[in-house]
């Protein structure tokens, strides 16, 4: 028979084992999408300006737009700008009065402001700041696009979407460190997940994760399906509706197709024409033909040496069971006809690149920045190279009149994919693979996610 002391020791050991088991279980639980508890108002608007983001004007050498947020006490703020100098005495500023749109979310009321800065000089560093309620943002500095003969460096990120502050932040920081001279950042959509009653907190964490990137580079995002939401879900009236954050969060060029006016646009940036499409609207809202006609006109009028098309859903999907047939049937012929150089995409949370047979262009890329990771289809493994799973990536593009260099790097900075497009005097293009230092393609080693899903690698 056990003594009282032995019973106490046994009970203590049992409690210790149970505690260890509980800790182990906690360590493998699914991480929440945001780091603020439900109902927490950490990201509620105040009189201080926040969510400050610059985006290119149609001619990024001559201007840019800025969007920011405050609480409802700020109704007609201004943006101040001046040519950048070395003294803290910035000199005489130019003021631009913003337009304001009210928005109500789970965190309460807020005002979103937009100011368009015009009449600037190419390849010039400008200081600018935005106003709140008796307050100002920091002085930010941003360089306008140079002339077409100047080299350009830009960053490209796939879907961020989930766990932006905890996981995506290091990808964005790695991109900035790898390309400190970048003046432009492209995002392939699904910046946030949405639809969970915490949309405003998710946008707050996206901006927290991005840090200075939205003020020190011009940000040009494509819209993803998660920037929409399902109205009347699971009823015969179910339909896709544009989320209320998208139109007020970015100050994008207003030159898109009428059928998707807030989510399609184009701009010229240092010898490159970049056209942004709305794949969700094309697939779910019947705007594919209208977008194709608009795209055809924008590319027909193109005078730039290089062309990039940015959209969320890929023409060739690397994920099992996804086929975006209407994009391929309606929009892809326009891309081919105009010999677009790069098509940058997201949506499928894997990595994959392919071309069109032996032609150098177009090159189609799907990539992912966030921690949500899918699995590749057998078709992708047979038609794309390289491919990848279970890998967070950022991309650096360096472009001059004769050459476009593309590098995809892992979050730790390792080269995952790379190639160069070289333009000959007759306009023809040659592709050269960059293989030196490239790591081997990565596969997911997990059989299922923490939620038991075999079709994904990470939630």
C-alpha cells in the first residue's frame, strides 16, 4: 500500500506530465489569423493618421496618390509635399486637400482620405506627410519613376492573406533588405483573408506588417477574391460583392474598365507598362469580355519597352482542381497577341513558373508570400519549372531597356528561381535561366495540416 508521501509524489508527477502534454498540444495548435483577440479595438481609428500608403499615378514619373485613415473628427485634411533635401528645414511646402470617405466597421467609424500629388519631376526624391486631428504623420520620402532609360528595381509579392503580422512581416522586411533601391511594390491580391468579422483588424495587421514599405515605395496591388465577400451566402441569391475596404484603402489610378472601375488600372513606371486585372470580377461577375477589350486597347497604345500584367487568379493553375477557363478563353489571347513579357499571379499558394512552348515570353509566375500553403497538382509538376511547396517567397525584378532580370527568393534570402529576358535590336527576346546558387525545389513534408487537411501543407 502506498504511503501518503508516495501518493503526493505520484500525483505531482502526473500533474507535471499532464502539464507537459498540454504545453505540447498548445505548441501545435493552429495559430490565429490575427494577433488581437476578437472584440479587441487595438486597430480602431484615432485622430492620428495611419494606414498610410502611396500608389503610382498613371505616369509614375509625374505623380503619386496617397491614402490614409483617421477617425471621424478629421473631415478635410491635407497632404504636404516638397522636394527632398538634407536639412530638417524642409522649406516651403505645397499643400493638397484630400477627399474623404466614411467607413464603418467592427471597430467603429473611420474616415479614409485620398490626396493626388501631380506635376512632379521624374527621378526626384520628394518628402511628404499627411494630416490628422491636430497631428501629422512622419515626413516620408519617395522617389518618382525615372525616365525609360534608367534601371528600375521593383518588388513583387504573392498572397499575404493570413497571419500578416506574425509571418508575412518577415517576408516584406526580407524583400526591402534584398532590394533597398526598389521604388515600386506589386502585390498579387488576397492581402487579407476577410469574412471573419475581424476585417478591419486584418487590414490593421497588414499595414503593421508592411512597416515603411507603403510609404517608401509606390504600392500597386491586384484585387483578390478575399477582398470580395459573399452576400446572401448559401442561398439562391448568393453573389460576390466588392468589400468595402478596397475602394478606400489605396489611391490607385482611375483609368480602369467601367465594369470594374475600382479594381482595374494601368500605369507606366520607368519603361514598363503595368496593367492590373480583376480575376474575381472576370470569373464571377461576368466582366471578362469587357476587361479583355480594355486590356487590348491599353496594350495597343503601349509605348513602353516592357509589359507586365498583374492579376490574382492564374491563367495556368498549379493547384489541383482549379481551372480558370474563362480567363484563358477570353483574356489570355490578348496577353499572347501583345507578347506580354511577364504575367504575375497569386491565389494558389504554391510556386510555379511556365512559358508558352519555346517562346521566351510571356513568362507566367504564381507565388505566395504568406504562411497559407497548398499542394501542387501533378499537371503543374509536369508543365512548370521550377515548382515549390511549403515556401514563403518574395521576388525582385531589375529592368533596363535591354534586359529584365527576375529572381524569386525564399524568406531567408536563398535563390529559388531566376531568369533574364534580353531584348535584341530587332525587338526579339531571349530567355536565359539563372541557375547558379539556385536551391533545389521544395516539397511539403507534412501529410496533413494541423486541422487535418490533406489538400494543404499549412493553414
